[in-house]
């Protein structure tokens, strides 16, 4: 039946509905499930979720000197029962699956309090677990009561929409970031602290703020420039700040007004990387105790920084994944140094220098500073 016939018989053609526009680079201040329901099917490239952990804390925590430990006691982390938590988990994961593209991936982080329950829901809903990543904290909070092992890690689940799904994994960038060894599933970062930890009137804005280095690795590994990253538990905006730096779009969902205010201010101050620094590289061989990429992830050297040799003959630009680029030569700190000198090998830690107060310093000095800051 043609359009003319439909009009004659009183049947009108269905009106075309305009596609829903994604609220890119903005925060939806609503309940996470309700907000995700407003997003179209298969519209998101990557989801990073840091949901409530449903911590089961037995009373107040105190240090040996009697001072109070600032633990998670907020209402948003409290559930009446495991059944209530499971129902909430399945509801938001179901919406996450609906809005995730077929080639997209899901990241969920948690502790022993909740990650096993979340993992069950992930599998029950049809996701395919690609890896479980252990984030080993370089500086964990000690167990003050001395009744258990020190809780020194959290677990991340990385999943695709199905066993046969094609998904983004920037393998070579991860290898370069790890000084040309395959990136393993145990990652070490310090917990969020120092100037990165957001505070207001001397008090932490958010009790479980994640380090930017953690999100940096996640987004560099599993997204491409221009991808849309959703964080349904946005908090103070770590995901948004890192996504902006790496040239990804982001959407945050957060209902707590004080977190939203802090996130907006933080993301506004985040500077995106320039085009050359965003070009990720690959390369082969060498692995000291600390990978050069860890210094980049943790902000000891910013992508786009320029390194030189002691005689300033060569200038190399630091890439987002810890690679270097000097004219047409690109790769690891070791490979680029060797190629430029026409040598069979090069210790990039001592060959490359950065501009510091008082003159050039070898990047090995930054490695030692990092080790002092992260070793217990």
C-alpha cells in the first residue's frame, strides 16, 4: 500500500521520530538507572562503573592512637540486604548492556564486599568476561585491628557483550606503556592522594576517589579517540577528566550535588592533550623495575613533554602511552635512543633528560622519585 493509498483509506504513515541526541561531555544529575533509560540503544563505546560497594562495616574504625578512620559511611553505599543490592546491580547492568554498542566493553571495579556478586550478575546478563584485573595498591590503608590481612587490592572486571564480540583492545599501546612487555592483569598504582585528592575545608570530597592513572590505563587500553565513555557512578569526575585529556567524549551520571560541583570544576581545569601526544606508538624489548609509561600515567611527565640528550642534539616528544617520537623515529625510550645514535642498544633511563630547575636531569631521577613515593 503506497502513501497515497494510505491517505485514501484513512491510514496515515507513521511519523518519523528524530534520533535521540547524546548529552556528550555533560553530567546527568539523576538516578543512574533512570538516566541510562533516557539514552538510546547501542550508543556507548565504553562504560566504566564504580558502583556502591555495599560495605559491611562492623562499627567505627579507629587507628591505634584512637583517631577515627574516614571510611565509607554515606547513605548511597547502604542497602538493606544482599537481595536488595543484587536487584539494584542487575537493574543498572541491564541498562548498561542495552546502551552499550555491540563492540563496546564494560569495566566494573569493586572490593571483596561486592565484586563477586557483581561478577555473577555480569555473567547472568550475557556479558563475556575478558579479564579480571587486580589493582594492587602501592600504599594501602593498614589493618589497624590486626585481625585480618591488610586489604591491599581491588578487582576490576572487563567484559564484552558476548563471546564472539569484536571489541577495542589497544594491545600495542599497552605493550609500549609497559616498556615493551605484555601488559599483565596485575596493576600497581598508589591510592589517590596528594594534590589529586579533592578536598573541601580539609575534608575529602569523596571517600573512594580513584586515581587518574587507573582510568588513564583503562581508557587508553579499550577506547579510541572520539569514543563515548559513560560513567554511571560519576562521583567527582575522574573518568570525565581523563577522557577529556585523552580526546574521548564522556557522559557522567551522578545524583549527589556536592560531587557534581566538584566534578564540573575539576573537568573544566583538565587540559586535553595535543594531537601529537595522542598518537600512540608500538615497539619491542626492555623492562626495568618501573616502566616509563607508569611515570606518564601518574603525572610525573605529561604527554607532550620534550626530552633531550645531554648535548641537546635530539628532541623527543612523550606520547600518551609512554612512547617517544623524534622526527620520523618512534618507539620506546630505549629504541628511540638507540636508533638516533645508530647503536645496537641504549639505556633510555640515563640517555633521555628533562628540563628541571637547575638544568637537565635524567628521567631516571623521576623513576627514583616515583619509587620513593610508591614503595611502602
